[in-house]
C-alpha cells in the first residue's frame, strides 16, 4: 500500500495529523479516515463482531462493514462510525473496536477456533436444553454479550449541540452524481426551487472515482458551474436523506462535525412534492474462503482509493469479477504500476474490454473464480480454480483481491414508500418498479442502466418532469465516456463451487455461507426468518452488502428464483442516525413547555419548594428553617384552620362559556341543573363521560345573562376545552355558545381561614362582605390596591374562604397586597401539599378519586345527578354493573399507628389473608392536624354500609400492614359550619 | 408524517393536530333513552382498511375540529372539512 506522489483529489498542501489507537496518523485534507489508514499501511483496522477476525478497510462508502471505529474521547466518544465516511481532520482521535488488548493481539480471537459452537442461531439454542434459565446460563450469557458487539456507547450526557430544520422545496434531488446533477440542472433551469442533497463532502458521486482530469471531470465542472449560477438551487453536501415518509416528507441529516460555528448535526424535515432518487448502487462482494481477510476489498473501492485519494491499495492485485465494471479498476491499477490479474467467472468477455486489458498488461483468466484468499494477517495469495472444474486450482501470489459480484441499486428510499422492488435477472439486482404516479422517481444507476448517456438523459428527464410543465429545461448535457458498466454482460456466479474455509456473506455480523445453509437445513423458508435466525443484514450496515448474496444462496438451496424468494422489508434509516440529531434541542426542560403561574416569582423568592403538576410548576410548601415536606404541611394546614392562609390556584382550568344557549350547554355537560342559577351565584358541578364514568368537577359562576365562568381541575383543563369545542362544532352545532380558555388570562388565589373575611374587608372597605350580602357560593366584583378582582366566596379547605380572580398581570401585586395587609392576622402562604391535607380532611374528591373508573354513586355524589334532564352520560351511567351494590364506594379511613397509609395500598377485611386484589384501595392519605390522626380516603367494596368496621391496610410494595377503621370521609366539620359562617 | 390541509390554516404538519376518532358515528338524540343506541355510539366501531372519515382537532392551530377523509392503508388524505360545515 502506498500513497502516490501525484493525482487524486486530496489537498497535499494541507496535511493533517490524526491519532489512531494512540499513534499519529498522517493524512491530507480531502482524505477520509479510511484512506489515511490505508495510505499509512494499516491493514488490520478492527476485529469482527463474533469471531474477532482481523478486518481491514473493505469499501469506500456508507456500506463499510469492517472499518468501524470509535471517534473522539470522553463525553464526545462516538462508537461504530464508518472510517470510510469520516472526514480527515487535524486532531481527530480514533480507536479500533472489539479487540482486547489490541487489534493485533486480541484475546477474543479464540472465538474463531470455537466457531463450530457459534453457528447460526447458537444464542437462541442456549434458550433450550439443560442449562436454559439456570444460574449457569445467566453466567455464560454475560460473557456472550461482552464478547460480541462493537463499540461501547458513552454514558455521559452528550455535550454536542444539534439543530432541527423544517423546509419545503418543489423538487428534492437525492444524490449528487451524474444522474442527480442532471436532474437538478433540468429542474433548476425550469425555475423550480430545488434542494440537491449529497451525502459526500463534494458533488460528483461515482465521477470522483474516475482519474483526475478526465472527460468526466470536465463534465462535472461544467454542470457545477451552471448549478451555482441558479439561485433557486440549494446544494447541501454531507447531507444524507435517510427516510422517505408519508405526505412527501423526507428525513435528512447534515453532518457538520468540525465545521466552525455549526452544530454537530442538523436534522432536516423536507417537504417536497416531487423528488428524484439518484442514489446510485453499492457493489456486492464475491463470496469465497477467507473473503474477510485484510487485503480483500470491493473492486470499485480500490479504484476510489486510487483515483480519489491517491492510495494504491496493492502492488500485486487480483481482480475477481463476474461483470465488466471491475475492468476499470484493473486498468487503473495497471496504469498506476501494479501487477494485475483479472479472474473473470465468465467465459465470454467483450472483445474490446479484453483487448483494452491486455494492452494494459493485464492477464485475464476467463471462466475462473477465486475459491479462497490465503494469508495469516493479510492476503498473500489467492486460490483460483476453473469453474468447469477441468484442471487444478492455481495459487496466485497477490497482496490485494479487488472483488466485484455485481452491484445493488440503492432502492431503499423508494422501497420505504412503494414496497417491493422488482428483480432484474440480467443485472442480478433489485430495481424500483415503474410507477408513473409515484412522487419519488428513480434515476441513474439505481435503475441499472446500460450506458452512461442513459444515466444523464434519464436524470435530466426525471428532474424536468418533477419541476412541472412550466419553464424550459433546455438541452440535455452531452454524455461522457463512463467506462464499462456492470448492468449488461452479467455472469451469474458470485460464489464458486468448492470454496475453502470460512466464506462470509455478512461481514459485519460474521454470517457465513454455511450459516445460511444450516438455516435452510433447519427448515427456515421465509427470507424474513432467515434474516432473523442468521442475523444476516441485521448489523449497522443493514445488509447493504450482504442481502442479495444471502438471498441468492437461499434461493439456490430452495431451487427457486431470487424474484420468488423476495426481499426483506426496507425501513428507515438508510444510514445510521444519531438520536441526538432527532432530539435536536428538545431535551431536558425543552421537551415540553414549562408553565408558571403569574405569582411564580414570588413563590421562588420566598424559597418555596416547587412541585410539578403536568406542565405546571406549583408551590408545594414553604419550608421554615430546615423543615421537610411532612413538617411543613402539618404546620401550614393547622395554621390555616387557626388563622389564615393564601394559596395560588392559578393553574385551575378556566373557561368562559358565553352565548344565549350557555345555560342549556351547561345543563348538558354537567349532571346537575343550571337553569335556576342566578347571576352573581356559583354552583359546584360534576361532569361525566359518555359512558357514565365521572370525568371532572369544578365550580361555575354565572357572570351575566349569557355568560358563565367555569373552572375545571388543573389536569383536565385542556381535555375539557377540546371536548367542548368538538361538541359545539359537531353534534351540538345548534347551540349558540362559544367557549374560550381563560386559564392563562387569570390568576387565582384562595384566601382561607377564620380571619379571611376580616382581612378582605380591610382590603375592600367599600364592599359588603357580610354573610347576608355575600353568602357562600356567590361572588362580587371589587378592587384590591386598585387592581380589579372578583371575589368568589367558596371553599375547598372547609374554612371560610374566598377565591380571588384577577387578570394575570395583576396577580402578583394583588397577592403581595393581601400578604402585606394580612400580616397583622398572621397570614401565611400555603402550598399544594397542605391544600391537599385540608381537602382530604373535608372529604372532597380530587384526581386520585376521579381516576376514570368511578361513578357518581361510588363517590357519594349521586345526589348531584338530575333526573329531570338528559346530560352527557345520563343513560349509560345506569348500566347494570355501574349500579351494582358491591362496587367499591368512597369512605374515610382512620389509620392506627404513627405511619399513616400510602395511596395505592390494598384493603382487606380484618383477619383475612392479604391475597389477591383485596376489597378496596387507598386513594389519598395524610396526617390530619385538625383531628390529630392519620386519615385516608379509600374505595371499599360496599363501604358505606360498613362504616365502623375494622380493616387491614396492606402495602405490598413496602410489605407493611396497618389497621384502620372505616368512617365517613367527611372527617372534619361535616356540617360545613365553618365555611358557611 | 401526515400533512393536513386545514381549511383555515392551510397545509400543516400532523404534529399540530390531535386525532379523535371515527366521524361516521352519530350521537343519538339528546333525549334518547334506549341504552343500546348509546352503547352503539360509544363503543361500536368499524375498523376499515382503506378510506375512513375521522375527526381531527387542529389543537395547536386554529382549534377547529375537522373531518378528514383518510386512507388507513396509505395514509392519504383526500378531503378535509370543518366539522361545523361537514354534512352529518
């Protein structure tokens, strides 16, 4: 292997120094990591997945199965990158994988000797037999897992940044080779907005593998020049289109590592009504013994390294082929000074090609095939045999075997949309079916054309069609001599009979020819089963090299045609996509919006502990000193009952219900009657789902003749608004009602405690707050410190209480004014934890009780169901099982001991064995400062008839049992004297 | 990725919408008391392979409810109307 002093597309003026396995690795700008490794003589660059065999660079593109490396260090570490796709950059650090202690002396290579035990499906077979499920199996399994696999992922947070872009264009051209460039040119000339996406760093595709300065280079420069003059063409390089999705949407990743001021990768969602797929083809390996030995490469890759990177991969080359295309490699190698022998499986080789080869000093062996590569660390010779088996195998010395068994068009994107491609036997490949209505049209090598002119003409035509009927595409660019193509004159042999040694079908997953044979013997018939059993095509390369050969072998064994055997399903992504790119900036706190109440800053300034409630951040408790939540909520709850407290309830769902039919609407969505509610009054209501289960509860105030102000629970606010909108826009179009969310527009706070009226009166001296003027469940408008407020007299805590609503912008000053004025009354702010304690003491239901399984009867709320009118759920709530007497009913629990109960604990009758689901479950639990006891709410089978009974509370998670007595869940002030006073 | 042509907002991505369900079922009259009809409305659904009418909500857009003609096999959307204007 050597770097040539001239030629290639590398920039010799800009040398770079990288590091591979701790040693300096020189290269040039324009190199890939793989070309630099080859130039520096690294034959072995990794170890294989299962058998830890030596592997070298095999290809020059995205299909690379062997040269898998880990890039970077620390948190930046990235395993399983293909060295063939990594741009050479100064300071790049790369390491080989799957070898210990190093690739030259790898302990795991013992697997190679044990390979008879690791044949197809060996892992599955360990699931049955004497050791399955035993400790011994578990022990072995650890080693199996560690021995296989590739690079190790990093467990640190990813320090890189990523970006997402959504964009549109008229025509997306995928692939910047001859066909793609022609398509972009035609569409661009017609004035269409074009995105041309090329996964390589530069445009050109296969042209880049031609010798520098040839006809094709001239063609490329001409086209590029014109493309750059068209402002409607956007050219993106390093951009891989990896998926084609519904509604003409394409997924693409742009790789920007090392580009100044750019994120590491950018994920594009492109909406393109028309697209041209000029994705080219990938060469297929020949299968022979030891075809994985370093020094065996794809023929086209050898040519790429020679012409693009000025690396001569071998001095004595053997080119093994069954088609014309490899002759280009042979001739270029010979021109570069290598000794070349072509081993062609065909007996008939086109005359012109043969003469060209022989003129270049190449020996051509027709009707021969390589049956094995030989060499310990790398190829030193090849065993070549005549296919008619007349004559002895020859051993030919060589340091490079460049093999081509044909090419596989990259039909992936097309197949993601339009399913199965069709098999073309004469070129031994799958190509897209002709689908004239398809929005994604193939062009170029992906259609297995017979000559270069066809690639350009077809590309140009597809681009022009995609751009639509308007505009003028001009004339098709003239063609150039593209060299011999693979698609005609194809010889069917890709694997000679009598191959010797391990012959690999899937290099990356170490699947051998014999594994396919074994799967066949074991009765695997379907191609999808074969794939999963042998794992062929299941590595990170997704069978880009392996699939057709594996299929061909299977079809052979079944004595069927490949077309009958079919292919496996193509799914996105075409090339691996970093999760980070898909995530973009949407991680951590940016996954969802964070909602803060208008009073949030005050809570934070006061040192409140915050709790998450859906998207909301809520003040959970306000610790004094080193109080924990337990101490704080007891103090806060007791203080509210003794004095006064203020809690932020801005998160409540608030909906304006307006219109002449508003009362009718409320009558339908709530179970109770609303026609009698007078303006100025408030009513509690319960809503059901259509199936009769309780959905939500809340209070609604009648602000005017046709205007109501509804509150919902925090959790259900969005769902209920959407449900109202649906009903009003579909089934209930006859109702003249409009609903509007006011949740964000209003701050809300509840002032609770025996001194709340006195305090409020000092703040609103002109408003009559007497029980006669403002009884419970009524409201009045007022101002606090000149801010407009509405005072809803209602109570969730059971104390004398007022909910104060004010437009959001006034929330913080109103809160502040109340806290300041309340100081003489010893006012405190209290959080959601003590608010929960107060509501449990009162026996009010909340989220844990409204769990989507409970009925009005279960909750003791049946009295709120009107019998005089229909409402949502009014018929189905009477279904027999929902009315059954032994349903679990809401009760209170007086819990003994000093631990309390945990929500979710099961309830069993006293003395019963704690087995099965029990007779009920705990929903909400707290310590009650008012009662001086631990209490809880629970659902217990037929519970209301069992009040007074002793039961067991069993916490199976923590293995704790306590006893409790069933009592009314209205623990505190059941008559409501405090709130009504 | 489905793209939906909202009559109010134009062509928008699926991520702005929420799916609700079958738009071919008809809610019984408000005063209907036969439970069988209500059970049918709430629980009985066809699961067609091919074209279907569905409610979608442009929840991150104009908040209009839409009736879509969507092919459950190919994800094609052939028509999209405001629910408030759709023929029932």
